[in-house]
């Protein structure tokens, strides 16, 4: 991954990243009251996690507690990346 002097991705790199994200991830948008976002971000950071990873971990823990399987099979590009390790 090449980053230019200003620490930004080139347009081509951003397009490739956007294509990968679009093919491999769904987006979920939530709304919270003003001021709560910063508190959630701080809580996630205190656990050494991104906000997204923190919220996903909470959902996975609750699904496990309820004995609900929310796992999904890996995408084809995830399988390709696994072979590189």
C-alpha cells in the first residue's frame, strides 16, 4: 500500500478500497443522541477497539448468550486472502 507524502491514498487506491468494501461488507447505520457518540467511541477506545469492532463484539456476545448463530461464510475474497498467510 502506497501512501503519498501527505499521508493520503491516491484516487486509484481509494477506488480499489471502496470496491473491496462494497463487495465484502454490509453497512449498518445507527442514530444516537447528541453527545452519546463520543461516549461510545471513548468506551470502545478504552477496550482497545474501534467503535465498529466494539459494537460488533457486543452483538456477537448477545447472540451467543441467546444461543443464536449469526455467523456467515467467508466471502470469496476472504478465502483468497487466507491463502496468503
